[in-house]
C-alpha cells in the first residue's frame, strides 16, 4: 500500500509493507504535487490512499497521475461525520480538513481516550477530543513561518537572516523579536486550546513540530507521521 498526504507545501508519503509503515522524506511540491509522482522511488503498490488539503482539481490530477503510473486501486480519504468511534464536531463535516481529521483518527486509534492533536505546518491547527471520542472542536492559526512572513510582509522592519532562537522569551534584536513573537503566538495558541482537556494525551505533528516541542512542557509526544498513520488506520477500516 502507498499512502500520499498532500499538504499546503509538501507531499508526505509512506509505504506499508509487512504490517509496517515506512515513511519517506517529505518533498516540496510547489503547488504541483502530481508532477512529483513520477519521481517517487516507490515500489508498485496494489492500493493507494490519497489525502489532501488542496483543491479538488489538484487532487484529481494526483489521482490520475497515480493511475497512469501504476495499475492499482485508488482511494481518496475524506472527512466524515463519524468513523471508528470518533465524532466530528463540524455541522458540515466535509469542511474540516482531511489532514486534521486523519491526524485525530491516528491519535484516537492509539488512545481511545481524551487527546489533543496539534499539526504545526503552514497553518497551526489544534483539535481536542474528549474521552468518549467526541471532537470538541479546534483552532486554526498562522503557523510559525507563516506568522513571521505575514508580519514582515505587512511592515517595514529591516531584518537580516538569523538562526532561530534556542529559547522562548524576549528578543534582543529585530530578528529575534519577530521570531519570538511568532514562536510565542504559536505556543500560546496551543496552550490555551489544550487547556480544554487538561488530562488529555497530547500529540504534535507537522513540519515545525520539532521546533515547538521543547517549549511545550511535559507530556507532549512528537509523531511526525501522525497523518499518514491516520490514513493507514482509515484504510484498514474499509
């Protein structure tokens, strides 16, 4: 089985062989994920599951590119009202991003208990699930790099390239102040949303997860492939 997760900026993928998920290095797709498929060094799969947050036309192009490369069965993962005891909070379930739904499904499959799921990518999302599998809702905010880029685009700060700060606190130059503002805004959003379920298990995934994790305190678990694990779990429920 081949699993494809099409994010806003990267294509994440993995193969499932002998009951094990083997994730590969994500690749930037530059808004053309279908073009990447010809270069994926993947073995010919029997089945492909695709998830994505991009528009329907782009995802259809990915599906077509898969069928042109391999003679296989293709499934498109969608957000659902209920799956495997997990209940979507949205009145219109399809409006919840498939990546958020699958990350929650991956966390729920592991815990069967209250959990908080953070996906720190282009957007920062936090979703909260109670012990009964009820999705209580979540937040969507600017991700770490998005927040920084948005501020710089809207102001006239004179900044230089600088390494990200190792601590979370106060900056001592313009670059540091901008970076700390972005970092603390993400951390504050996570902390406030996670407070809705104080005793929940806490998971973080996404491109900036490793950067945020050291500042989140005890109890957080880094799972870089959480969406892919959720996609795999969804595939087993057919």
